[in-house]
């Protein structure tokens, strides 16, 4: 009998690119530069929701508090 294993929700590059609203080429460049983490199973590349969230947080630009006057 196999023990229960937590399997992350894996997204294909096409799915991840659609969620981020970028092209698959942009996704590949970000992955190869190290700015976007990935999960590999043999030669296949996947992304977890946590990796995409971390990437979004690293790219986010926030407006200063208090608004412009």
C-alpha cells in the first residue's frame, strides 16, 4: 500500500501563462532568468499556484500611501 502524499496542484506552462496574462515565451524567459520558480517532473515543466503567487508578489509595484496631492 502506498502512503498518502500531498500532491501540489500543477499547472502547465500554457495554463500558467494564461493565469498571468503573458505569453508562453515570456513565461519561459522569466523561468530561465530565475525570477519564476518551476517544478520539473522528468523533462516536463510545471508551476504551482504558490510559485505563481511568489512571482506576482516579486513584480508588484504599490502606490505610496496617502495618495497624490
